[in-house]
């Protein structure tokens, strides 16, 4: 396309992250909490496995201190 202007691609700051393969899936999401000291945001990744009928077989949540942000 001659004469077309190039524009930067805009990506969301936090895109929805999810994946699945076979009997497992992973997803990232935010948890917002009202804590006694103020509001907090935790960025979490869950990993789930499913049985042959599609029901949850296991679920684990992964997050650490660096994934928690306090809003004062």
C-alpha cells in the first residue's frame, strides 16, 4: 500500500493470557481486595487440569509478594 501511513500497534497494558492443551489450561487474572490497610491488587496465574469428563481434577494458583500492589 503505497502512501499509507504506518501507525504503531497499540497493545493493552495487560492482555488476557490464557492457554489450553489436552487436559490442562492456564489463565491469568487480577484479584482486587479491600484490605484493612487499603485496597490491593494481586496478579494471579491459575493452572488447572481436567478429567476425562471435563471436570476439574486439580487447580493451583501462582502468585508471590512481587505480584501484589497496594493502593493507598
